[in-house]
């Protein structure tokens, strides 16, 4: 009888997984407090096009809080891009980052290139006053708005 765990050893990068676990432990194990809604001074820690759990294209922005009780914690902005409304919301957020890169959608590969250009343009140069609030219609969702931009 085959060991049921063999399939995981074959399908998962075990060495990579061990390295990721070690890195997480060295970085405090992700023991961050849950960030309540409010306004925060933050920087963009990650800006990327990725695949959602359902397999849809999704814009993902990680905002890292720079000051206060939640310093070092992350606020995650995720917007699925499979509808016109979702793409519109994502583009509004991207434009509000004021990176100097023109925000437009031609194709997902070009959108990904644009996001990489934006990340490079703002990395270490811009910080933001981020308003992070509950959605008025459904408090399971959050609203995000850039209130101010600071040059570093």
C-alpha cells in the first residue's frame, strides 16, 4: 500500500516550503494584529496581477503600515478583473497612486507590464494616507481610498 503522503512530496516543492516556513519564523511568524478600519500612513509593499482562488485575474496591492500601533502590518487590496466594473474600480485605485504611469487596459499581459512599471515608479519614492473603511452596503467588504500622497 502506497504512503498517502508521497503524492504531496512529489507535487509540492518541499525544500521551498521549508525555506518559506523558516523565513516566516524569522519575520515574526506573521503575528500581526488584525488591522481595524481607519486611516493609515502606508507604502505599497506589493503590486501585482495574480490569479484569484476561483481562477480569475485579480489586481493585488499590499499596503504596509508605516506608523502607529499597527506599524509593519499589511492591508490587502484585491480586485477581481473579470468584469468591466471590477476593472474600472482597479483602474481608479491605480490612478490614485499617482505613479506617473498611464493606467490603461489593452490586454492582461500589457496590464501586468504596466503594474511592474508602476511598482518601480513608486517603490521607495511615494507613501500614502490610506482610508480603509467598511463597505456601506456589505460590511464583509472594505473600501480603500488614497487621501494624500507623500514624496519620500
